[in-house]
């Protein structure tokens, strides 16, 4: 600490403003960053970019709390059309002490160009040398892809090399390192891409590409943070289109139990299925994960997802092949190393075979005299009682088993 004080790098209680902060302080709260452009086709008639700059003084955390001025910068596309106005944030910081990047973002100027049919807006920060695409023909939020760079020769059409949103989504789904989309897509990119794919019911090629991207390491896809509408659309596709479901089932079948994100994504997208093949693939991946995922990033969430999906499918089918039944029983009997024990229990209760009833009864026999949970419980109610490892459950699994047997 003394070294920081001597160097003048840390001054408790200081709210002074550095060079970047001073530059931000002199900027307007909102300014138009470049010319507005118009379009004669599509749902939007004009577009422009506004840049907002604001600040607040607050006390930072840490060992020595100190007040400081935090700066917020946001670059926002403003779209206007017959239906009204819509704003889409291209970039924003999370509140900083004022860095050089914040100043550069606040001082940026944008050049915009609509596609001829209005399906997208090309956006440039270097006066048209390079462009990036904001796809507007997507249900819900537009698809903003800052990674795929479009180039226009001598002021030509930046959309010549990227003619439509479908081509953009296929580039996003390419293998890691592919030049078209070398960096992993962000969560909101995937959500928009999934919404676009789900809105094209007959495009099996596109659906398979998104499914492969979901199980491709390094692509950044994570089903558990995807908004419900596009996720529901992908699940409906996985159930209705065998080639898409096959991609996901094959990934689970090939898992040696050490995958996390890939298995989680595959299982989550298969959650609406009700066939024996999917049930077997998910149960197998869950059984192989026991003892292998402990300590790995996302391990608990992965096992919970696998267990939830196999329970849902078993409830829908009210049946299971012998291998799945045996796997569920063994998982329940040795559940000390398993996340999702309550889901496995639920699957066995739904199965209601002699072997399943015996396993549930053995667990119920371990229950004390505590309050029993309500049974039957919906999945939404049930999930509230499932927690991550080392966190207490509202009701112990043995009490759930006892409730399920009506004892």
C-alpha cells in the first residue's frame, strides 16, 4: 500500500478526474454520431447512431472503500418506421473510472447504409473502409455481429459479400478459427441467430448448422442463458427434424462423461423430445458423468440439466428401456456423487415399474419425521428444491420419495 501511495496511484477518498475523465466530462449527454440514413423498403424508414455519456459518483468496494466518478458510455442505433421508434445498443461499458477506450467510443463517428431490401443495416466506424452488419429481419432483437467484417470496394455495396442474414448465421456457426467468424459469438448473437433459424421451418441445413454449433467447443453457445422464445424454437426443431436431433444425440452418445457445456447444450435442446433414442442418449451421458465432472467448470449445471431432461422424457413416455431403468436406479442408489438426484427420483416415480418402486421405497425408508413436500409437484415447483452442490435442499430426497409413495 505504501508503494502505491508514494507513487500517487492510490489516494483514499480522492474523486479527482484523470485526462480521460476530463475529456468525457466535456462531452454532451447525447449526440448524433454521423448522418441519418433512409430506406424505402423493409420495416424501418431511417436509422442513426446516438452516443450517450453520463456519470455518477459512488463508493467503490474493496479493502479501502473510496468514492469515485464512474463514467457510462453507450452507442445506440435509433431506428424509425411506420410502427414507431426502436433503439438497439451496439456497445456500452459497465461504468468505469474513464479510460482511453471510453473516450474513443464516445468520440466515434458512424457511417450507415441500408441494404437495398431493408433487411439489414451496415455500420462503419472508419468512413466505409470496413462494415459490420445489424440484421433487422430477425424475430425479436436484431442480430448484431461485430465479428464478421464486410468490405466495400470504392464505396460499393457492403452487402455484396454477405447478401442475407442466413449467410451471416452460417458464418457464426462455422468451426472455431474459421475466417468468416474467427471470434466466438456473444450470447445475444446466439439468441438472435436461434430466433432467425427457428423462424425458417423448412431450412434443415441452417437448423443442422445451429445444432452443430451448440456442441462445438469454442463457439460460445450456452443454452441455459438463451431467452425462452428462441430456445423453445430450437427445441421444437430438434424434436420435429430427425437430422437435427441426430446431431445432438450423437454428441451425447459420443460423450465420455467429461464434457460439460457441449453435453448441457445437446441435452437442453433435446428437452422436448419423447422418444426412446433420446431418452437413452441422455441417460447414458448422465451415468457416464458421475465421478468425472466434479470440480470442472459448469459440472453441477451440466448434471442437473442431463437429469432434468431424462426425467422429463421419462414422465412423458411413462416407460424406459431396461438399460435406462437400470441406470436411473443405480444413480439413485449411489447419488452421493450426483447432482440432480431429485430429478432421477422423479423419473423413477414416473416409470413406476417394480424395480423403480423398490428403489424409491429404499430411499423413502431413510426419511425422518420432517415435513413432507407436496406431491405431485409440477416441474416448476420441483425445480425450486434443486440446488447446486453443498447447498441445502428445502426437502431432503428421502422426504420426496416418502411423499411420492404417499406415506
